[in-house]
């Protein structure tokens, strides 16, 4: 029987970005993958990171900048970028508000994010 996920878990403490986990360790107990729509304002950025999971970022609207060792790529609405586990990356939205969906395999784990200090 299909399982309805009636509502996401809104991740606290990440303002001004909004993260709503639909599937993952917190909302559904799923450790195999996580699916989380996000909204980031102009000028948002995360610290660099070297996560222990693969992450696919599907940009719905706006533009996500993904810096990596050796360069950067601009991911626009309707495009997806795949960042592999162990690869250093830094996400930002320097020019416009951006809505996107992050899919992590295995599920996102803050202890496995490998964020720069």
C-alpha cells in the first residue's frame, strides 16, 4: 500500500534558508536517501564541505552557484547538478532567490556533511 507523507519537517536553525525534509532520517526515519525542497534568498551561502554522501540538486527557480576544487558551475532553473561523496563543494545563491530540491544518498546526516570549520 502506498504511504502518504502528509507534511515535511521544517529544519530549525538554518535561517534565512528554509529546508523542509519530506523523506529522510528525521521526518520518515529513512536512512537510504533524503529528499528536501529548499528556498534560499539572494546572498545566501554555506561553508565549503566534503560530504560523505552523494547529492543531486535540482534547481526549480533561480540560480545555484556550486564551487568545487578547480572551478564553479552555475545551475539554473530546470537543471540538476550531481556532487559526489568526498568531493569538496560550496553552495551559494549570490544573484537571485533560488528554490531547489536536494536528494542525498544515503540520507543527509549533519555529522557526515564534512563542513569546513
